[in-house]
C-alpha cells in the first residue's frame, strides 16, 4: 500500500452531526478500506477478554494522503513492541491494532470510526492528520464514550471547530489532543521574520475554512500586536483558480512578507500566478502545505527558499518511550527502509502509540473506557515530539506542542534535492537551530 504524495488540509465535521445520528446511515465507502492488521491474539468476541484493541485512523488516500505516507513504517514499529503484549496490574493482555483509511473525507472518517467502535469494539482510538479525518473520528468517540487521542490538527481547529466555547476549560470527556496552536505559529513567525529586513507588511491568503478562520481570528491580532501590518484581501474559497485580485493588492501594498494556509493545489496555482505577475516578497511563509519535501519539490525552482514550519524533525532531542527509538533513529530508519526522505509526520504518529501505551498502563483496567479516559486526562509521557502532559493547559483536553520555523533550501549534498533547516526554536529551545532565514529568491 503506497499512499500518494499529495496532501491537503482541511475541513472539520460538526459534532452535532455525529450526535444526532445523521450522516451515519447510508454512507457508502468511497474506496476500499485498508485491511486491518492484528499483531497478536485476535479476539472474535469484539473487545472482550484478554485482548486490547486499538483503532488507528489516518488519511492514506485522497487529498491528504501525504500525511499517511509513513503509516506503514510507524505501525510496524509500534506492532513490533505491542505484539509482545502489555502487562497491566499484573495481568497480561494481547494487543491488536486495527488501522483504517479515512480517505481525507469527513464522512468516510466518521464511517470508519463508527465501524471500529461498533463492529471491532476498540478499547482506545488513535487518529491523526487534518480536521477532515481527526474531527469526525473524535466526534464519534465522544458520542460513543470511547477514549481517543488525536494529533496534527491545530488545537483551536480541533477544540473550537468541534463546538467547544472559549470559556470551556474541558469541553469533552473522552477525547484528548496534542498539537501546536496559533500561539506557536506566532512565536515562530515573530522570531524568524526579523532575520530578514522587511517593511513588516504581511500579505495574507487565509481561506474560508476552519484553519483560515481560526488564523484570521487569532493569529492576525498577534502579528499586529508584534508590529506587523496585515494586508488581507479577504477569505477565499478553496479551489479558487484565479488569484489576480489578491496578487494585485499585495503588489499595490508592497507586502514584503507573504503568509498563507492553503491547500497544496491552491498554493501551487497562486504561486505560479504570482511569479507570472511579478509578485516576489522577501519572505514566503507557508503553512498547511509545504510540510513535506514532495510538495515543495513539485513547485520546481519556485519552491526553493519557501519558509515553512515543522512539528517534528529528526533533530528533536527526544525518544519514543514505547520503542526506545530516538528522533534521529526514527528519521534514519525510515529513509533506509523506504528510500524516501524523512517526513515530519513520523514523530507525532509514533507519539500517538507512546501515549496509547502509557494511558492503558495508567488505567486500573485497560478494558474500562471511562478509566482509560480518566488516565489520559492527567497523563505524562515521553514521545519523539517531546514530553506530553495533559492537565496543564491550554485546556483540559489539549496539550499544546511546538511548531518551529524553518526554510526549504537546495541540498548541498546527499540523495535528496531539498533540505529543511530550522531557523528558530522559540517554542522549544531544546531543539537546535541550523541556519538563519534567507530572503526568498525564485
């Protein structure tokens, strides 16, 4: 199973859809579900007896398939350890991991989550990568009373995008999340951008979706407070084909910094049109796309010098508590096994299994879903992305993790054409900085 190298973000589902029961009936699979893989002790009784069942949902096909690219490798690492079973409270449990493809589609994500809950009877759910996958899975778990740990959705898009209010200190009972948020983006940008001399005018392309709306509401004011002027032509619709009006405004305002949170095809279209129409800012700061080397390579020469951000790299000085594998070993092992360049998705995907094992061990009874959820609420666990500790904020359901600013540069050596170098580490000073941000040159 080889996922494609294209990725997109992201549209959340609504919690109310799941709770009302709508959208579950009559859903038809858009494609085949990846086969479930058992590590040991298959339990046909469905979640009873000596077998702990863990569900794992990610986008392996569809628009966000690049996020699922390292799944097979990470699942292999986790299964190698979990296949030996877990001893909890003096009792030995076999462990079965059942993985499903959410196909980058909210309805499909909801369907496979409900399949795992109702047919496979999972004891714990894990899910990752974009609100299109993560939010409907989380909604299904909250409604069914199944503990769930998720990642790689900006936490505001996961928390508020699913109906939580700003005043909620703990909106959900069964679902928990770890990921960066708007504050971590602001830290990265306001630390990295001063490394290049600009007029501090930021032309923004923030779409009319969950991420774009969260960024416009929260990131914009933080940047303005830091002294930047926002040039915003307004929310655009995902899939737009003509960006001439936005480009004209950025040129007229002399926006020397450009920031966007687009779907990959949208950025490719915009950036090609910008080059044709003579818009070349000094800093090109991209999020949501540009996470993976394949996306940037697809831009050709226009991709070299694009600034991005990373939620994990092999230079993170942390180790998986489940496998004992360091971040450096994780990246190197993936490259050796697959021949592909490391991807930042490796870190948080393995971290899900670190958190899962720790939560199951912390619960008095790993088959008691309420007990597992309670264990997650105060869990502390070491992972490749750092030490995760729930209960410390920004709310009771979320751990805010770092995202660090960097830049795609032409590789000076090696088999891969591009390198991603970290230019700042404001959200985690333990991670080494490799270079200073350089002005964009197409």
